[in-house]
C-alpha cells in the first residue's frame, strides 16, 4: 500500500517523512552502523518478486550465523578425524620391526626414534580429544534453542506489523468515507443554492453532522494507527538492538574458540618437539668407533694374525 502527501509517504503501511520537506533525521546510534538505524524499509527479494521486511533480513542474518557456526563445528570434526587417523598410523608404524636388528649407539637412537612415534601419536590423540571438548562441542552447543527463539521473535514483530497494516486500512477506509461525506454535503449545498432541490436546511445540517463525524472517525483512526506504529517502532528498536548484541556475542564466542584451536595447535607442536628431544640426544651420542668396539667384542673370531710359513 502506498499513500503520499506533501509531508509524508506511506509505503507498505509504514509512514515515512517526505525527503524534500523533512530535515535529515539524526541516527539513533551515529557512527555505529547499528541494526536499529538501517532496516526500517522493506526491499525486494533476490528474485524481485516478493517484498522482504528489514527485520526479516536481520533474522536471516542470525539464522545464517547459526548455520555457519554449525558448519565450523563440522569442519573441526573432520580435523579431529584426521588427527585420530594420523595418531593411529603413527602408533602402528612405531611397532614396525624394520631395522630392529640395528646395534650399538645407532641402534639405541633408532629404537628411540621408533618409540617417539608412539609418543607423538599420544600427543595427537590428546589434541583431537581437546579439539572435541574445547572447540567442536562448544560450537555445536552454543544456543541450542536459537531457531525457536528467533521464530518467536519473528512472530512478535510480524504480529505488530499486521496490526499496523489493519490500522492503516482503517485509516484509508475512514479517509474515503470522509471524502464521500464532504462530496455529499457540497452537492446538497449547491443544489439548495440553485434551487434544484427541495432539500431542507435540516438535511444539510444532517449531512454536515455526518461529515463532521467522518472527520472525527478519521482522526480517531489516525490516532490508533500512530499508536500502533509507535509500538512497532519501539519493539523494532529493542529487538534489533538485541539481535545486534546476539551477533556480537556469536562472533566473540567463535573467535574465542578459534583462538583456543590455535593455542592447542601451538601446544601440540611444542609437545611434538619434546617427543624427539631424547632422539636428538641419542643421535648426538652415536659413535661409530664405539659401535665398532661393541660389535667386534661380540662377534670377533680371533685376534691372532697369520704369519709367514717357515721351512
């Protein structure tokens, strides 16, 4: 529905000031790009067929945020699976018998290197477990009843908007009735003046009363409309600010848990480093001469050297 005068225009039953007459309005929250300042008008949907209210667009943003949060949790779940599979493969490899017969100081270092894989597997299992409890689970469980809450919110604002539309319809009906009464009064007055009718003064008074009554009815309807619009306006400000707060809270929550992810990742790197420290120590102690000594002592066949034959 659209109605316009020199001072205002009504679009979809909401009354806006005419830009050429009214001075520029001050934003409710200047410089903040607040939801409560930028979603009063309706707009066409992406197909250009239907009209979507500003509030609906804000609700869609909230529900999309919930979906994004769910998809992030799914992503972390896939990360956990990779960690678990990696840990399983590391543990299996650590038990492999390849090069198990290596001896001496090199053999000790090799054995420790294989053991470090089992230690590293344990680190990755702990990482995956903490990812589940400290990142994935909170992302999944944050605002479990969010969709229901948003639906209630949607219905509340939609009901106020419907009530506003019904009040607007009443105004238009009363405006039309007043126009008809005024035309009737004008016609009867003219007929009396040119003596085209035997209408009495009483009939004109009756028509005037009806015209006045129609004017009073219009004023009452406009007053009720303004009350309904004021109520809708107040609830829109309150509710959009609440949606804004919820979005800030959602972003901060996700940021906090993604920070936890990076912290756990740093810790995993640190723990992984510690699993190879003993390997590094043993590698520094690898001594080919010592290994040769140990091996010779165990496997020697005799230290008496051959001499020349004598006749």
